[in-house]
């Protein structure tokens, strides 16, 4: 018998195994995009996707499913875990997108959805995430119209006017066309997307004072925010760095200083 040669394939370099086309589940695509946009740990991603989070108004994902999606992205080489950050959160593992992950997120954000049913969820999420980092949605909306036009034409011109299913499909298709036409309008397209319901939260603390931020100093874990009260007095709040960055405090911002007997908190409209 002749000898059989064994060929050992060298593993691909880190971050390159995902260059081949992969269809990501919506959960993974959204989590990946949020990580590329600066959310650096699982707890922050889960908070954004909670019902009262910034993405939750459009589409929600439970924390267990969020962590499962993050595990899937790690397995695919689209994100990496890079140690742990100090803090009290449940998951403080630092997450970062790989080069392949950033390419995949950018491609997903710019790709029209395939089905009319995906407009309410996937397309709206894409439009929000693009607006979140200042991307213009005009190109995506126009491309989406081109993708859907043949399908909408077929659904609105065919079928029986007496068949409930055909009527539903035709009306749904017409509604999608109207939405895309309105969304492409510059006034609508460039309007800020609301991320909250606009409800005002009432707090039990009664000592609430309007003030202006003077300085913001960030440490590794905590931040100090010094505020100027209308009467010229100053008060300083020590809050977590994550909270300060999430609220985006800058000198000159109008805030509400909330004082309890043991601590000073801040609120920003």
C-alpha cells in the first residue's frame, strides 16, 4: 500500500474566519452594532434592549437572550472579551468588536430588509441605530423602496377584493409604501428619533435644585460633577463614571441636583 499523507490545515488568523458570508440572527446583529457604537459590556447592551431602554421602544431582547447573542458573536469571531472592568454590574466583561465584526455591522446597517414583515422590527431598528451615530438614512430608505416596489405592486394589484387574506396583504403592502415615502421626506428623515415615552418621573426626594454643570472630572470608576446653583453656591456630586458618560454631562448643561440625607444625585432632562 502506498503511504497516505496527512495534511494539517493551519487555522485562519484571528478575526478572518468570519469574512465568508454569514447571515446573523437579528439579536446578534443588533448586539454587534451596539458594541461597535460604544457599549462595552453585556449589562449596557441588555439595558439598551430592555423595554424601557433606548432601543426597547422599537424592539426588545431579554437579558438571557442578550448574553446568548453575545456568546454567539464571540464564537463567530465578531467580538472579543478583553478582561473585566471595575463595577458592580452583573456582567462587567469588556467587549470589543473585531475588524470583521465592524465590517459586518456596517454592512448590516446599510442592507435593506428582505420581507415586508421586517419593516416594523428590523428596518426600524436599523434606522434608529444609524441615526444614533449620525448616519443619514436617505440611501437605505431609497434602496428599500427599490427592493419592495415589485412586491408591493404585485400585492396591491392582484388578489380578490373579497378574500380577507388578499385584502390584508394588499393593505399591509400599501401601508409599507406610505411609510417609506413619508420616511424619505427630509423633514421626517432628519428628525430626532425619540427613545423614551416622554413621561416625567416623580422622585420621592424633595430637595431638587436646578443648577448648571461647571466641571466634570472622570476617574477610573467614579466621576465628580461640580454644579453651580442659581444663588452662586456650588455642590459636587460623586457618581459612577458609567452614569456620567451615559447622561453625557458637559459644562454648561442644565441639570437638577437631587439631595438626600446621605447622597447627592443628578438628573438631566
